[in-house]
């Protein structure tokens, strides 16, 4: 006997710690969660046309395929959630069977969550279930809870989704109440009574756990809640005890906030393949409106955009736009895209357009004069972008002076047109005259004899020897010269080649 | 009738009120000659030159200095140079007192249509104080449109054109032909709205100071 107890001790499970109820810290504002459950999401996200034919969506991932969602005709025939596929086909003769698409479901939930960000800032997506909104903070803006619910109902009806909605102080309780399609529980002290009456099925705990609880005689959540805590934890599992605590509000529950993705993309198909740029502009305007709405909601702006023209049997043609400064303005983007579309010609007709923006940057607001019609900076920016768009980024630049002895390097192009820094300039003394026009490459003058006839040297020489530290070593004597045509030239004589060159004009 | 009535009723030809804005040229001989006392703003000024280096930029330096060194709080403070034939040399511009941060160089693609498009865009934007453009060929229609745009936005527009084009008709309000002999710049005013054609001579236009001894 002692040996057996010893062996039992060797393999004994670790000692169980029953989670205790932690006293809730006083919160600044009590939360109110609105749960939207979409029971037939699997069916609705597939966009099956409504009709008298029964249709089911099956999930064949874990073992035998079973029915996840059924439309009205199928439900009338007696097919319910959890039915095996064979049973379903036997019950309804002309059954349409669709495979479940979790990605489409998630995409549709995320799209709803993105819309719901317009109602509240804390939205949580429950995969394959629905969406949770924290609405206590939005009550002041919208007035009453009914207003928020009405907006939500309207949007869900517009999207063609069947739903059940419920409000509760904790998210888990809201979800359970919504699954049971019961009324709102607005106050915490109501929770115990309301949750207690719900059947155990709404928790969607695994079948073996629900079976165990049924064997113990538990039918409702209230029954489970009345059980002793350590016994429940030991027999069923401490995770479920924690879930019950969270539902009743005894434990803090945090839900992951849904954040809209930082890239945006939308696609529109044209009725017929075409090369007409007017048609493209219309399609682009439509997509841009969506983009601008999204940017406004997220308080973001973009600085690059891509338009892909999709063709049949060919890889898509992509037009990229890079903006000087991030923007969220519709006119600027439209002008930019319009200019490019007018000038570009597609090789093959396009069947669809996709507009994509990679990075959504946070909006940086600029202060502007209240009484100015349109800020001056904005006009300048729009103009620069149009010019760069048409002629290339290298073709539009500003000037800056560089502290350098070599004349061809004493200036530089400046592409930072909005924030310009001086790169240091040497103060030229008054007798160091510089020409207003400089040639990019010095031109060799004809032979000395011809030079003497045509040019008359006026002043000089000014010796410039510099650049021994890099390969562009110069040793030159600069003179100013005049010729018979009235031109004033800046010529130099190179030390190494002993040749005469023209480097600039005194314009 | 009273003398005051006479004054208001009689139109006096030369002293007709020129309400157009002007930029002082900085050369008092030219200022005295031009109506308003400077370069007219809001119309096109055409400058014809045979070759570069005869002082065409030096003629504009005082005006450019005045325009670029205005109060930074005012909008419209930059000057666009469209298709300059050579590099405008920054140290030399600074020597003449111009703030080079206010200059913008634009090199349109080859083809005079894109050049004229660029000029029109800059003028129409209403955000630049002045435009200097080098235009080899332009027809009357386009020039008229540019002039209307310049008048609309109040932009100081200068077009440099080859001297061979000075015989063509043009709607520009001021057309001058510039040559230089020795140190004296000769400004021949071919057409001047509100004034008479004539010749103005400017002593020592744009030559650097220095001794004029010939070097062997």
C-alpha cells in the first residue's frame, strides 16, 4: 500500500490553485458592450442568390463534413447546425452544398468592423461569430443607445446580414445574451439574473464539457455559477471558471482592439474592356471616393498610390504615383491621376482597375490662415507635383550655393523644395566676378590666333587651383573677355592642356 | 466751366492713368521711359536677343532682387525659370543680391508644346511672383492665352525669344530688342503699351568691374 501511494505521488498532477475572485479596481467609467452576432454569416458572405432552393454551407475541416449554416428553405426541411452532410442531402432533395470560406467570413467581419469604427473607437472582431462594440463612450455623441442600434441595424440590413444584437456590461455576457437572442442587460446587477437563465448551449463550450455538465445536472449557466468554485475548477477546468468570472463581471476582461489595416486596396470591374481614359477616370473617381472616406475615418493620409489596369491573358499594367508630400485631398489626387491618364496609352484594353495604397500615414494637420481662400503652400505643392509628374523629378529643382573653389561645383541642384537648407556659401569678394550663365561643360575655344582676333581679354587672370583630393583636379586661369557681338564671356586657360575654354557668359 | 471740370473731362494722352502694377527696373533711364516706371506686371514682356551674354539677365537683376527679397510673410514669393539655356550660376546670382532659395528651375521635355504648357501652368497657378521663359517659337494664339492668364493672376511674365522672331506679330504688351556694343546696352523698344517705341541706352550694362587692359 505505501508503495502504491508513493507511485501515485510520483505521477501526481501539480497542485491545483483555484483562481480567486479579484476585487475589481474602481473604473473611471463603466463599459457597455454591444455584441452583434451573425448566425448565418457563413452563408451570407458567399453572396448566394436568394431562391427556393435549399443551400447549406459545410465545414469539412475536422473529420466528417457537417453543416455550418443553412438557408431558410434548408432550415424548413429540417437541416440544422451540426447536421452531417449525408443527413442533409437525405432531408432535402435538390440541396446546394457550398464549402465554408473562413477568409471571406473574416473579410466581411473586418469590413463591418471598419464601418463600426465610425460609431465607436473600441471594436473587437470575434472570428466566425460577429463584432463587439464598446458603446459607453459614444452614448453622449449619439444621444441614446437606440440611435446607435438603429444605425447598426440599418447598415446590417444594407449588407444583407441576419443578426442578433444585445447590450451588456461585459463582452462575454453580451455575446452569450446575443446568441440567445435575449433582451439587453444594461446594469451590472441585472447580469446575475439574466445570465443565470440562459441555457448552457450559448457558451459554445466543447461538446465533452457540455456533456459532462449535463451529466452533473447543470442545464443553465446559473446552475454552473452556483457550484463551488474549487470543485468546478477541478472537474471541468479553471479556464471555464475564468470565463464565467469574466461574464459576470467579477474579473476584468480585455478584448483585442480591431485596428484597420494600414494598406488599402479596392477594385472595380469595367462593364466592357476599353481603352477610354474618360471611362477610367470615372472608375478611378469612384474608387478614390472610397479611399478618401477611409482616410478620413482613420485620420490618415497617403504619399504613394498605385493603379493597376488588369488585362485578359496579360500581366497588369501598373501606374505608380509618388507625391511630394502626403495628402488626403481628393482634388490633388484627381489632378495627378487625370494628367497621367490623359497622356498614357494602354497597349491592350483593360477589363478591371485596382487602386492600391501601401502605407497609410497618420495625418499631420497644418495650420492655415482662416481668411485665406486656399493656402498658398498648397497651390505651390499642387503645381510642383504636376510639373514633376509630367517632366520627371529631375526636371524641377531649386538652386543652392556650395562652398567650393571649383566653379562648376559651387552650385548644386536642390530637390528639397519645401525645406531648403543652405549648404554654406563662400563670400566672393567684389573683384571675383562670376558669370550669370555657366555652361555645364566648358567648351574648347579654337586656336589662340583665332581667339585673339575674336576676343579681347578684359580682366584677369584669376587663378583657381583646387581639388587635388579627389579626381577632379583643376588648375585654371580665368579671364573675362569681350567679343565683337557684344557678348561678355568667361574664359579660362587650363594649366595642364594649355588650352583655352569658354565656361560662361556674363548675361 | 471750372478748371477742375476741364481736368476730369479732358483725356490727356500720355498721362493716362496706368493702374497696372510695375516692378522698377533698377535702371533709371529705362524707368523714365517705360509707362508706369518699370516692368509691367500682369502682361507678357518679350525680350529678343541675338546671342546670350549681351546682358539680358543683367537687365533683370535689380527687378529680381526686389521680387525675391520681399517680406517672407507675403505669399507669392518665388520666380520660375523655364527652360533656361545654360545653368544660372548661383554664386553670381547671390552676388547680385538675389535670394536663390526663391528660384525654381523647370526643364520641360523637348518640344515647344510642353514648354508652353509648363509656362501656362506656372502662370495660372497664381502662386509665383514671376516667370522667365526661353521660348524659341510661339504663335499668336498661345501668346494671347498666356497674356490672359498672366493678367488674371497678376504674374510678371518674361519671354526670351530669338531676335529673328521680332518681326512676327505678337500680343505682348512690351517687346524689346537688346544688343550691346562695348559697355553700353542698347534697348530698342519695339512695342510698348501705353508708351512710344524708341531706343534707350544703358551705360555699363552687366559688365563686371575690372581693368580693361588687354592681356597678350
